C-alpha cells in the first residue's frame, strides 16, 4: 500500500484540489504539509462547489482523517470561519475527523498587517503576495519567535511567546510608521480562540507513524506549485515555504521513508498569478482565450491569472527536483478547438540554447522560449473517461509532453468533475 505525495509542478492552480479529492477515495488519511490559506482549492462534487484554503481537500469526504501538519502556518480565525462555512454545506468537521499538529505556527493579525505594509511601500518591487501574513509567519518560525498551537494551552507560556514576538515586530513597525501592537488585545484574542483550536491539537507525527505501521494509505497534499518553492522557484517571486515533495516529510513528521509515490499535477498549458518571470506568457488573443476557457481566476484572490503555452522545460525541471514518478495532466479540454498548439522545448539565453531555467533572476528574465508547433484537434476531450474517447491529436499532444518532461502520465483530467478522470497508473498501487 503506497503513500502518495501530490505536488503542483508549475506555478500552482494546476487542479490539485480535484485530483486530491479523487485520490482521497483510496486514502485513509489526507495531510496538508506546507503553505497557508493563501492557496485555494476548488472542488466540484455532484455539482456542489467547495472552496478550501486551510483545510485538506479530504475533509469533504466522509470517513477520512484530515491532518494539518507542522509545515503549515495556520490562521486560527480563518480556519474556524472555513469550518463554519463547510459545516453549513453539510460537511462534518470535528476532533475525530481533523487533527492539527501541536507544533504548527500560527498566523496572527500582526503578520497580515506587516505583509500588506511591505507590499504598499513605494519604490520597492512587489513580490505579489496575497497579503495574508504567510511570509511574516514563516519568518517568525525560523526566527524562533512564533506562537505555536501548543502555546495556546498555557497562559504563562503564551504571554512569553507574545513578548518575544513583539520585541521584534514593534521595532519593525516603528521603522515603517505603524503603531505598536496592543499586547493585551492580542493576548485576549488568542485566549478566546484557544479552546476552539486546541480540541483539534495532536502529536501528528505519532499519529502518522502509527497509521503507516498499520498499513493505512496516506495522501499528502501540497499547496501552490514547485515553481513557487522558496529554494527552487523563481526567487524572489516565490512563496515562503518549500513546496517540492521533500517537504511532505519534514512538514508532517512521517519521514522520507514513508513516501512511496510522488504525483505531479500539471496543467496542459501554463499559468501564474502575481509577479515574476514567465517565459511562455501570451499577451495576445491566444492568452485571452486560454484565460476565458480555463476560467483562470484565483480561488483565493480572484486575480486573473497570466496564461501561456505549455513549458516542458519548467515541468521537466520540477519533476526532477520533486522526484515525480508520474503526472496528472489537467485541463486538456481547454485546448479543444485550437487549430495549432505550441510547446516550449528550450530557451534562447543571449544566443545560447539551454534546457533549464537558470537561477539568476536577470537571466530568467532574458530567457526566450523556443516553441515546437503541433496540430490541434477540433473534437472535444471534455468528459472523456478513457483513451478511446480522446481525439488522436490530443493523444499525440499528451505523448509529446511525456517525452519532453521525461515522466509518464498517471492520470488525465478532462473536466472539473471528479469522475471525468482517466486512470493510467494508480499511485496507491505502485
């Protein structure tokens, strides 16, 4: 019985929510292992739409244990609001179905304030954050001044943690012209929310190790995409955590030996939200068509996504850094009806052909895509549930992607509906 890690292999928004939900039927436990509520998943189940940000996608399926791991930064007030919304949609979420790692760092109101103040500063290049405090919360984690879930259980400890936090933040705020933080108010807010969060708190590392020993299947759900990884993404236009598959181990406490299969989610074209390099971006009618057909608006921010042709160079690179065993190709139906489709097969950097995205930001900005053009297909792929239902042109496109990224297709998604999925290779049976 394999344990599976699901990661986005582009800049996020690849359709991970649907795939995780589809796989969750075969899983016993679903784990979020990094990121915050800046990443959104939209699930469509029996024509009912669920929008998730902090919770694992498995919560909408009964009989599954959902876990928020220590690699996540958690806004407790947002979490409770999300639970309330889903409860109103008929989803049961209680201490028996949801566990939060005791060592999970919290996102506090001060983090969002700092995030937004930085982005608003004139003369400084914007990173394109959501302003929800994820980056500052991770900074406090590595700076050893975070408030963690377990701290909520003891008032003396909590007070000391806040004092250490404020020593740093009030100095920053003074330099930015912001008012000092009101400690009594923050302390009270945390005490008020504490009992609602502590009922979910647990030693997640132990639970996962026990589940693994008993032969239960564990599904690890990543947020964002590998090209936003703080080490291997398009820095500094990245998120504040490691997104690649290796983070599933450190972000949950299971250990790397517990990972059996890495599934990379790959959109049949390329999108990104926010600032940063994008070699295959289309600022023309084709780009607009991709955006309109693909409904490319962020679940969290509502921002329109930038769109472009499929970039095999980037996906091959992320498959390598995450050790991807197979990909799930999504949104193939968006390309239906295109007379011609293009795939980026390399870059021209100052007259030199290269087959990877360089690390230096100035070089990334100068990379010019080298495209390979293919015939499109006029038939529809939407709703296909077998290879036999796919047009020949679509199959040729998929096979060419496999060749270029040096990784096979394990799943093929042909619509947002859960059942419109072609299974080529079951990750749980690998």
